[in-house]
């Protein structure tokens, strides 16, 4: 049964919304930027999405170079270069904003702490700001902002030449792989803050990570395929038996002078990509041969080479790279091993999340089952203790199960009356309280219709142990009917006035006299009423009692009823009215 009246407590938080240690004022004092940053879950979601988009855009730089197979030279897709640079610059804005936000928040925190210290210098403030900054987050954002693909792929890659090309290319490849680490770590840091997202959102995020890894690995495969063919060109030029003048200076289609026909024939002869199936090629391209033979690296059609490379990455990530046929080249095998490890980790991560979801679902189902069992037992014990008839028990159980189907927390013993239909609630209150009402001396001879109306106006209450129901000297505005537990009634210092009331008893009969007298002032309580144990019961409020009296004036006469009782006569005022006055039908409006 719910506590509908007793000791209502409203907790109002007057603490302003905080961001870290920063207190944000009213909406009129904050800029739009402050409002966005103050909404921490929203800003985290925006930042995580922007990080994922940034990681998705970086592989576009790998598709900028292409191989002109007719002239055996390395070209640049200038349109794609412009698009990639613009998109990367836009995605970097979010990282810059996030860095500014962190520094700004640190300044606000320091200012709020140093408000009492007006003479603090810049040096102390700078140290305080440094202490309040999350350096791991700031350093990660700064490293993620480094323009590694813009510099290496757009500028350095197309200017590398000479005898040190192969060594420089290894350094370039390492830096390109390393530049993903801070960006991926940034996603990890931000995604941990998304604790309020639903399971479907987490599942979609995990699936997208799988797709993103396929996209990135496919782009690397495309770029390494181009590097593998240019490596073949360099090895051919370094062969002492095939020394050709300016061989290593004419790899790029934009070079002046252009590639000579002699160099083109020489590269086609030493680095063929099409040869008979059983023939042994002069250079082993390993797992990059498919990209070269399909013309994937020779086209400027971006959708074609993007989806072909993406499909390669998704296919090999799904089978952990087991179908890859590699050469003996160390870095090629390292890339194949990396594909296998990433595929295995993503698979285990996905399986782990699925297992966690299943365990969570199983645990939640078991918790729900145990909760239902406990609630059923508590309600069953309560119904048996109050000796409810079987038809009423079945009706209560039926209504409770309907509520549990919608919400397991919707129905329990404490709010039983609030979830029952009006007819069931009315019948239950009459069954529980009618016998107690008949014990009240001023109501013993009252007509049953009046008693039923009083029952309909009763409100279920529940008091905690030691809680005070009524204080001495305060207006008495209720009558309490106890259905479970016990209360003390006492006066300070007056032990002879102490008494205990238990189940089936009541307190507040003075309110009946007040209702009969039509006095505007409520009676004053002459005792303190305190719960000795947890108390369940029903209360009749003064305003509801007034409604009952106004609707049942012909049957309401507590003075005659009380006098009849004192003379040993069972007849009541209500009964006398019935003998002398015809019955008048009235409409009851129970609560």
C-alpha cells in the first residue's frame, strides 16, 4: 500500500548544473557554445561521431596515387587530393574545438577556486590550469591533429626519388600506420563516456568498427600495391646488369622530361603484372598482384577502386587473412599478420559483447523472475493474513499480472491500491475497514450506506517505524484506522495517559464530533501519536468526512447514535430516520 498522505517529502535540488568542477549559470548568461558543451552526453556523442568520420576520411589520401600502366609512371588524382584535403581540414575542426573546450574548462575551474585570492599571479594560475587539464586527452587530440597524411602523401610521397627511396618509403609507411593510433585511441577514450546508450546503439557501434577496419585495411592494400610496383621499378634500376641513365628519376608522370619509351619498356619487361599461370615472374608481388592485375591501381574511377578495395578488406578481415598468398617480403607478411590479428580481435570483441549481452539478458530475466516471486509471496501472505475471499484474491492477482506485463516495478504491496481498478479497490477497502468502522462508538448505529461511503473515501497509508502521525497541539485533520502494526498515543510526562493501539483499532474519533457540530475550526490533538512499528492502515481526511456528512445528512446523527448506545438501545439516529422518513436515494462519489 502506498503512503498517499503521510509525511510527503519533496526534494528540490538547487545546485546548478556542473561540468567537471565548473558551475554553469542560467541560460541567459551562457552562450550557445556553453550550452552545447554543457550537455555532456550530447557533446560526447557529437565528438565520437566526428572522430569516427575523421578516421573514415583519412584513407581517402591513400587513393590519390595511381599507376599509369601504359607509361609505367606514378600519377596523382588531383581532384581527389582537393576533396581529401578539404574533408580532413573540416574534421580537424572538431579536435581543435575539443582542445579549446578542455583548456577553457580548466580556466573556469581555476577561476572558481581562486575567487577568494585576488592577488594570485599568472604563474600560479598557469600551474593550476596545468594541474586541472587532462593531459592524456589533450596530447591525444594534438597527435590526432598532426597533418601526417597531408604532408606525406600529398607532398613527400611524390618527391621521393634516388637510391634512398626504398628506405624512405619504409619510414613513410610506418608513419602512416602510426598516425592512426592517436585517432583510434581518441575514439576509445570518448566512447567509454557513452554509458547511457542502449544495447542496440552499442551493437551498431561495434558493427561499424568492423566495417571501418575493412575500409582502412582495403585502402592500405591499395596504397601498398602501388608501393610494391614502384619497389620493383627501383630494384630494376639498381640492378648493375641493367643500368639505364636517369632510370630512377623518371617514376612520376608529372616529371619533366617525361618518361622515355626505353624506360617504359624496361619496366614492363622487368616488372610484368600479366604472365602465364605456370610462369615464374621476375618479381613476386605477393598478395598485391590481384590489385595490379585487376587494374584497380590504374584507374581514376574512385567508386570502382574504393569498393573493390573495401571488399578485399572485408573479405580478408572476415576470414582472418587465411586466404592471402604472400611473398617473402617482410613488410608484406607483417601487413598480413596485422590483418589476421585485427580480424581476430574484432571477432573476439564482437563475440564478447554478444556474450555480455546474453549474460545481461539472462541475469535480467532471472532477476525479474526472482522479483516477481518475492512480490507474489508478499502479496499472497498479505491476502491470507487479511483473510480475503477467493474471488477477491483472484481478481487482485489478475490485475497485478497485467501490470507486471507492462512494467515489473509497477505493482507491489506498497502501491497495491493504486494499480487496482476502481471497483476492486472499493470492494477491498470495504472488506478491510467495515469491521473497524463498526467498532467506533459514534458509528456503531450508523446506517450501512454511510459506512460504505466512508470506506469509499478512505485512503491507504503506510508509516515507517518511529514516524510521528500527529503531534500534540496541532490540528487533527484525520482519523486513522490501523490494519497492520501498532502506534503509541502519549502526552509528554504523563505516563498514565500512554496507550498502544494495534490492528483493528483507530485514532481520531474527535473528528466525528467536529463534523457533526459544523465548527469551522478543526479539533486540536491532545496527544502525540507515534508509530511503534511499521504501520499500514487507512485515513479519513477531514475534507472527505465533511463530504460524507453533507451527502448523508438524513442518516447522520452521531449524538443520537451515541446516546442510544449508552441506554443499551441498538436503535440509531439513522435508524430512527428510516422509521419516520421515507428513504431518499443519494449519489455517492467515492474517491
